[in-house]
C-alpha cells in the first residue's frame, strides 16, 4: 500500500485489515510507521522518490495499491507546479515498477478530470481533460498508457473530490468556521464528490475482485454545484451562507493552477462501479455525507494524516 498513512489510505488499510487481509504499508514517516506497526500491519520505511532504496525489501503481494499523491495548499507558483509534476510522475512510475516486479495487479488513483457541458454525463469511456493543476499528471498518463500496452495488469480508480472528517476538508472546515471562506464567482459548476468512507470501500472491493484492465469513477449519486456544497456545509455548521468572492480576487488568492480546476464543470455517473464492484454507498448524497462529517468534527472524531 503506497500512501497508506494518509487521509484516504489509512481508511483503506483499516478496512482491508478488518476484512482479514494482510497489509503492508510503505511510508517515509516513522511516527506513522509506529502507529500501524502496533496494529499488526507490516511496515516498510521508504520514499517513493527513491525506490532503489527499498524495493528489494518488498515481499510477494497479491496487489499493489497506490493512493499516494503530492498535496499542496495555497497559491502554486510555476516552480512549485514543476515540483508537483515531477513527484506525481515519479509516484506513478514507482507504483508501476513495484507492480511489475511483484507480478501482481496495480491499483492506481487518478481523478475525475472530465469536462462536461449542460446535459452531458461523463463515464469511464470519456478522455481525461488535463487543465491547471491536473496537468501535473500528463507525464504519468503516458507511463500508464505504456504499461497498459505492454500488458501490465492495472486497475484505475477515478475518485471525485474526497471529503470527510480529516485531510484537506478539515482545512476547509476551519476556514469556514473562522469566516475565511466563500464561493468564488457564481459557483454554478459541478464537481464530483465522494465521502472518504465510501471511497475507501470502493478500493477494498477493487482489491478483492481485482477487475484488471478496468477503470472506475468513484463518486456519489448526486451531482452538486460548488455553491450548493459550500452552502449546505455552512448550514450543517450553523453558519450563515458563505459570501461570494469576485473572480479577480480568487485569481489573486489561488492563482491559475488551482482556480482552473475549481471552475471546471463535471457531471459523472458511478453506475459501472456499483454494477461491477457491487459498491453500495453509505452516503449517496453530499447532504447526508456533510451532515455526518460535521457531526464527527464537532464530536472530535477525526482521522489525521497519520491514521486514526
């Protein structure tokens, strides 16, 4: 498991372990390593950017799962974007190398980078549209296409924006609580979303069924706009509707790399994942998911980046 100590990864690890699977995590964080080692999960300490230092220590596995991704918050400069692109490419390259060495299926995590117009609904047959920050995955796409052509067994997971009690969503929660958030422009664009627990369950099913050569959109049943999601979040928190932030201010605050992906309009269907993975959502709508998430945060039930 690559990225197994993060927001999504830690939940996947916990679910796999509870299903009776033996799990091995690669991490460069010794504090997280100790946390999971105490829970009878095998740990390999290593950095995805330097696979030669640890790859010989990985024993036979039934599947390689990669949810590792370089995360950045705030405005992103051109130089920072170049670093993100380099790391994204290397993370995918390392995952493919490990999967090939172990001769087992590799589950890779991309995202719902589609662009739809009014009335359109994207499925897994649509081409990914790389814009703004998502362009960091362009070189990784080439590596994945090459691996597919060479016959390497891959499963591609395409989650929408993942939310829940922890991770990047926690920063959004704190900003809203402190009156420092809002909706950029009209906020009428759709962004696919999925609660982190539902997303983790989809990955567990992919591990257990191993549908190689397939891709799966992992999003909830209910398309919603940026404004609808943000306003419902404020309502769940007992706060007034967030203010509207003019787009010229948004560009100054966020920069082009982030703003462009926040403006994309994307409506997707999750029918394939439900049909072929037997995936059932605990939170089919952002309304149920946000309500449960805010309640958990108010109760202090948060999984941080180092696990539960």
